[in-house]
C-alpha cells in the first residue's frame, strides 16, 4: 500500500513538472496573442482569459508605420542570405568533406572560429565596408553583413553531413570522368536536401531575427527589417506605448516561424546538434 | 597509379576552386571588418566622416593629459559593463544548463504527449529575441503587467515592482528573459546527448537496485559531460556578446549595460568610432580570454563532443 501511494505521488510530481514546463514555455506567447486582440481599456486590465476580440491592432500596425515594407524587407533579405549561404556552402563543403588536402583541418577550425566572432567586434569595420560599397541603408548591405553570421555554420553543418555519406556514392561518377560540379549536382544534391532544408531554415531564422546589424546599417523606416521595426515602435511618451500594436506585430512575425519550427522540429534538432555538439 | 594521382591532383585543384568563393566572402565580410575595427581602435576616427582620421596609438585605451589619466582602461563605466556582462553570462548560462538538464531528462522519459511537450518547449526558441523582449516588457510592466498582478494575487508582493526600470531588478529581468528564451536550446542539445547513451548500463543499474538519483550522478552525468561542456561554450559565447534583449528590455540602464551595449553606444550614439572600436577590441580580448580559460579549466575537448 505504502509503495503504491509512493508510486502515485511520484507520478503526480512528474506530471506537475511537465505542466510547469509547458506553462512557462507557452504562457508569454499566449498572453501576447491575448493582448493583441484587446483594445481601449481592456488593454489596461490584467486578463488571464480572452475577454474581448478585436482586429483593430492588426490593422493599425500597418497604418502607423511601413510595416508591410518591413515584412517584405525581412523576407527579401532572409531568402537572399539563405540562397547565397547554401550555394557557397554546398560547393565549399564538398571540397572540405570529400577531398583530402593539406590544411583542411586548420581551415575548418578557422571557419568555425568566424561563427564565434562577437558582432560588435566587427561593427565599425563592417560599417566602413558597407558605406564604401554604397550599400548603407540597403537590403543588399544587410545581406552582405549577414553572410558573416550564416555562412560559417552552413559550411560546418553541411560538411559534417557530407562527410558521413558513403564513398561509393561518387566513385562511379568520378571514374566515368564526371567533373566535380557534375558530381555535386547529380550525385550529392539529390541526397543532400534534408541537410540543406535544415541549414537553410537555421540561416533563415538567423537572418529573420538579426537585430544589431539591421539597427546599425539602416536609417529610414521603410528600410527597417521586422525586428528593428518592432523594437522602435513607441508612443508619444513612455506611458503611451501602443502595447496592442506591438503585440499584434509580434504575433504576425512570430507565427510563421513557430509553424516552420514545429513542422521541421526533428530536422532543426539534428541540425543544431550537428552544428554545436559535433563542433 | 599515375592515373589516380593525376585524378587526385585535379580533384584538389577543383576543391580549391570551390573553396575560394566562400573563403573570399568570409575574408571580406568577417576578416577584413575585424582587422579594420582593431585598427580603428588606435585612431581618433569619427562616424560623421570615416575617411579622415589619424593614428593616435593607445590613447583610446590609456592616456595622460596634464597629470590626469583618460581612456577605456580607467573608465569605470567600461568596467561596470565588463562586470555586468560576466555576471549576466555566468548566472544565465548556469541557470539554463540546470533547467535545460531538467527539461531534457523529462523529455527523455517515455510518456503520452511527449511530442507535444517538446513542441511547446521549442516555442520560446522560435520567437525572435526582440519579440520575446517586448513580450516580457509588457508582462513585466509596472502598472498593467501580469507578473505583478500574479505575484500580488498570490500574496508574494504587496506593491507592484518596476522590474525593468529599477536598478535592483533590471538585471534579474534580463536574466529571466534570456533563461526563458534559450533554455530550449540547452535542453535540446542535452537531450540529443542523452539519447546517444547506451541502454545496457542503465539495465545493470536497475537490476542492482541502485537509486535513480545515484545513477544520474554516477553514470549519466559523466557520460554526457563532454556534450554539455561544448553546449555551454556555445551558450557562453552568445551570452558574452548579448545585445538585443538589453537594448529593448532595459535601455539606458547602467545596471544592465553590457560590453556590446557600451561599445555600440560609443560607436553609434556618440559617433566615437575610435573609442568604440577600442572597446570592441577589448571585448574581443575579454571573450577570447574567458573561453580559453573555460576550455583549459574544464579540459574541454572540442572534437570529443559528439560521437
């Protein structure tokens, strides 16, 4: 009897722990959604459950500032960065994973160390570079600076993945005299897509969420990306913050990401572990 | 044989052709800006005109005029920022590791709805840092915030607290948001390590009737330690350069100004590119030193982390 009671107690404790974890993880986003549907005085009462439902915040966030532009900017930069990172990453990782040459290990460590650079440590040099190229306040300037963030781990994760593929895969093609470019396109690309989806998604998230470069290298409201736009939404004074608008904007930019992450959760986990744990 | 070696040679050549574009881009977008920033640290460059500046040696770091010393190395605000950064990093990474371990151990159990729980845990990780800072900003609002409301209803607080504005609580608020946002990352990495463990030693421990807590400390922890140490490095690197959360959650608060916030403030807000770059350079040195110390003290083997 005593053992049985003990067992139930342990089970209850376990489920309580699970409940606390889920609540802590989900509640802030739930509360953001709830707030985004509230207007007027409802906004300034603390509600735990939905009390009112209005889409006004979702409409007004597009009116007060060029939020549509901001979303477009973020999408454009993120896709550009993903495409460039994958293109450069796949070819480079083929060389790093499948061809033996002197200095390969050193090269990999150097590439990995770039991903550890603090962004602030390159800020003034990057500013000068982007201004020098005439790309200040432009999406192309941002895309260039983001390559520093996405390219190293794209190369790293794709190399880790490609190294694990069997040698026989390319042998026949090489013996037939196929050029390395053909080998990549015909032999590796068809089996690489899971790894490319993973790294592409991680690069997309990194570019979509980036803040410091976007804040520093853009100037006008219509050139801002979404995180900067959200960070800069403010009211006439500190006590007139349009919290409803801020939460609506937050929900708009977060929902697609959450959907993506939940769909690809297994791939993301394997990508993160390949990038971090294998590192 | 001669054929094979000429094949190898042509493969090597094409390997370099594939590598050069990637390396060139990295050199331009990472190597060059880093070197330029180091160099700017020894000049009096100003943001209004980056093309004219002069070399002033170490004056940004330390200089004496008329018997009075100036420079970053004796700037109390800089050292406050260094202290804030280290304090933030140590506390938040420790909390994230401990909580991540708990979440990973839960997710490693077999129970109904495990997939849903894992999906829920991933949500904070998927939310952009700026958005999570704003969400918590609202929840921690001094007048209308739900956190004050909860704590007062539970009788823990008698009066609301201005979490993000008060000097006593601002750092705690920042740590709370960071822990909420990045514990999932830690949990997933630890979970991956847990799932690679061999099952047979647990079988043996169960047969011998050893208490699960003892099994955790004697078997599980030593086995996953290398992976955890590597995960901690990645988190620590992130924490030491923290910027976004603080910029949005507690702007202009000396209690939470970190090295990155300080350096950007000098660089952009005060336009002092020389001085700000000197701070960036020092930040780079401090972070490199911390990570090297951690690797040496913890005897982390980077290549042993995975399989």
